[in-house]
């Protein structure tokens, strides 16, 4: 039924082992909020909520007037809903996948390929790289959120090479020396950093497991004796080692920045940016792809050579990885996270308690709206009947359609919207 162009979705949940368990998970809480009949199992992992039309998690349409069962089927039948620019640019496909992640234990050390590499990997290893698309992504914190992202400034890495002899042993004196002598020359530094990281990642398993066990033993004993072990990044080391004992990824903390985001803070991960999420809940938006190159902190397929070859070896401080939001000049309640890729833009819509009527403005592309906090009754010419919005509601909004909200909750509303503003 084409006349109904704004409708609620029931979205796919992924139960990966790193996810938070039961109602500790923001994903589980949103699922229950959006569907009070949903059953949450207390010992099950609720890792990701997928809001979109990806074939591995195509959202179901919650409107019995619509014959199509999934969002992907509906878009295929009515591609004009995407808006003409998105329809033409992305061949009639919704170009993004919108997610909520609830991270309990670390995700793998990983990076996502650019389009060229994605095409090559998909052609060679389709069982590991399921499509030929790039996968830039943005994470916006919903709770206190921790991750690793990008290579640290060289001085910090050199500091760890001096203070963590077990790390130095894996990198090797000669390679470490090259990094020290390359300071001040960006091209030489990138090459030396690549050499150091590749050398460590390719260590024989027995060698790195022995060094890791020695390091864990040393910092545990030093901490027990009351010594300051912060120059070994010991808290994070011990946490990762408890989650993934004997994993080379534990040493990545000496190469990569630790990023801490508070609610509303974001980081953008372009192609070839090394990263790993460690803990917390976030909104995530990405190009519609499932291509990930992994090399540690995971039981999944790892591809060390591809990862080491593809990475962006440009050192930068943690602060440089925080992606700013900007207030929308036409709506003081909207904050835009607009990355340097055409596939997606994320909006945070923060309506204060004093406002009772609010319009989710039309844009010239299809979007997906998620309610994080608050309640409202929504009306839209493209919905044909009222829509009840509450925590966990997910709405598909076709291009050029608006939704008028009568807000009923006393504390206002917080919503996130994903779309592709070409």
C-alpha cells in the first residue's frame, strides 16, 4: 500500500557473545519498550538492534495495511520512497544500516575496507567478505562508552616501548629504533609504525603468549605490592586478558588510542581506521555492508596480513578522534553528525520538557527514527492514522514526509534519526 509512507518497524536483534546480557542491555530495553509482548531471556546476549533493510536483518513492517512483510521488500516495490537523489545514487537501495549496540566484552581489533579493497576481498573470499561495499561508520554514545580508535601519537607508543619490556620484545629492538629515529618525518613515521605493528601481529603464538603471561603476572604482582602500574595501561590490559586470554589483541592497547565517549559524543570510523569497541551502549550508523577485517580479540575469522596492509598508519591524539555534532540552523533541537561520506547522516533530536508540539521535519531522503526517551502521539498525512511513540519505537519515514508529535511525557523526548542528506 503506497499511500502509507510512514510506518513502525519491528527490528532484528543479533545475539553475539560480546553483547550485554538480559535487561542490562540497552538493546533489550529498547526491544521491550517497542513491543511489550517481547520476551527477554535473563541469560541471553542482546548485542545489536539492526534498523534497516540489510538482508541479514531486514526489519519487519508493523502495519497490517501493508502487504509487504519487510522494509527491503517495500523499498524494492516503492523505490520513490527513498527520494530521487538517494534512489539514483544508490541504485534503489537504502544506503545505510542504523543500529544500537550494547557492548559487554570487547569487540575485535578491526577495520573496514574502502570500496576498492572491498571489491577485491569479496571476489576472492566471499565467505568472509559478504559484499563489495565500503563500511564507514559512526558511533554515538548512549551511555558511558569506551573504545580503541586510531594509532596513538608516536611519543605515547615510544613511552610504552620503554615502560613495557614485554611489548618491546614483540616489536623488536631494531624496529622500535626505527620508530624512535623517524620522529618529525610523517612518511617515515607511518612506515616505521606499520613495520612495528605488523611485526607484533605476526609474532609466533608461543612467543606472544609467553610475553603476555609474563606481562600479566608482572603487573598483577606490582599492583598487589601497591606499585603504580598505569605506565603499563594495566587496568585495561587485565580486563582484556580476562576476556580473551592469550590473545595478541591485548597488546594493541599500546598502539591504539583509548577513547571515552559520554552520551551524545561521537566518533567516526573511516575506511582503514583500526578500532575496537570495549564497553557501553551506542547508536551506530554505517554504509549498508557487513565487511570487517579482524585481527585479534575475537573467535571469528582473522586476516592479519590484510589488516596490517590496509591500515591508516597516521598517528593522532585521542581528542582528534571525537567527531563533533553541529546544531541544525533551522531547528534548535536537532544536532547533526554529518560525516565526510554520502551514505548517511545521524541526527540527535532533543526536545525539552517545555515543548509539547514538535514536528519531525521532512527531508528529501528516507529516514529511520528511533525513540530513546519519552512518549508522544504522532500524526502524519503519510501514516493515515495516529502512531503511538515511546521508548524503543522505530519509524520508517519516506522522503519529504513529516511527523507531528504531541508529546505526553513530562521530561521531553530524545530521538535519533538516520538518513542520507546528499
